[in-house]
């Protein structure tokens, strides 16, 4: 797996991590992270996919991690803005078809993109995303969107530790936390971008679109759920006609909490023959 690459797409600079197979024979996979995470969260899943013949790419969303953090006057930080940016990124890579793997709040944008472009998305895998109208932003993230309060909270590098570890109850290694924290230590732009993302998440409209869209989705669909998620209950996923896999002892960030369990369900799903 690469340590990280960059790609210019219009005015935006994306940072991404990638694992390339020796012989690429399968549909590329785009792995999307949630808040307050990075593409780095998929670091252990990427090589597992490459071993099975998949080119796998895990970008940092615009405004997150090591990607561009434009001023909100130049980038709206709305779901539509992120979908447009994702469409341009996929086009820049030259992919005609992809499979999308989405996790968490903001990863939900990947689901919306798939629902609006089913001809381009061969398969959709969802891990602990707000997919029904009962989903609510956890109080900690809600407070980050409050003027003045959020301005202070989103400048604290330790919010990464508390949120990532609080989502599953597992201790993350210091070396890994250092990767997550580093953007906060380098620039205040990452905090301002997070504030803009939370304030423009449009969760009510987003979950309504996702709930109705998934009910009509015709392509292969996997929903994997960390049942220890303190913020999003597995009950949100039980009404859909999908392959639903409960991930025991796993929280909101399955790829961070227990990556082996994610790979065990994701790889067979991506490899199964479409009939």
C-alpha cells in the first residue's frame, strides 16, 4: 500500500492512499471515511483488497486529513458539493465503473452518489452510516457545529482521539493517532473545514434521500454494522432488502476497530458473481 499520493482535480487537491494488485482484473473500489476520520482508517483493508485483484483507493474527503481545505466561499461543504467533487475525482482516475464502500457521517455522501449514478456504481457496501431518518448526529458532533462553541472544539487535536476511540471503545495506537492528529497540529484550516462540514451536513434531507433510494436500489448491496456503535443503532439497517451482517464487538468505525472482520465480509461481497 502506498504511503499516500496526491491528485489535482480542478481547483482541488486530493490526498489518497492506494493499494494496487499485481494483476488488476476487477472493478476498482473507492473506500470513503466518515467524521472525524481519514482515508488512513482503511489502511489495513486496502492491501487485503489488492491481494484479491482489486485496485483500492481511500481518499481523504475535501476538508479532511491531508486533502485541500478550501474556504467555504470557494467550496460549499454541502452533500451536493462533495458529490460533485467525488464525481470529478472518479472521472480524473478514468474509472467507468466503481464499487463504493462508505462508512460513517460524511461517508453517506458516497451512498447518495451511488443512488444518483447507479449505472456507474457496480456494488455498494455500507458500514455504520446514517441511512434512515431516525439517524441523529451524536451530541459531541452536534456541539462542534454550534457557532463559537464549535470554533473552539474543532481546533482541539484531542477531539480526534476522543471521537475515534469513543465510537468503539478501543484504544488506538499512538502512532496511528499521530497520523489523525497531525493535520490539526499543522493548520487551523482543518478545524474550520470540520465546522463547515457539520453545519452543512443536511442530515434530515440526506437520510430521507438515502432511505427512499436504498428501497429502490437494484445493484448488489451489503450493509455491515458494528453493533457497539453508540451513535447509530443497527435497527436503522434492518428494514432494507440487503445482505446485513452484524459485526460483534465492533463500533462506529469498523475498519479501525476490527479491520479483519470488515475484510471478511467485504471481499466475498465484492467477488460474488452478479446474476
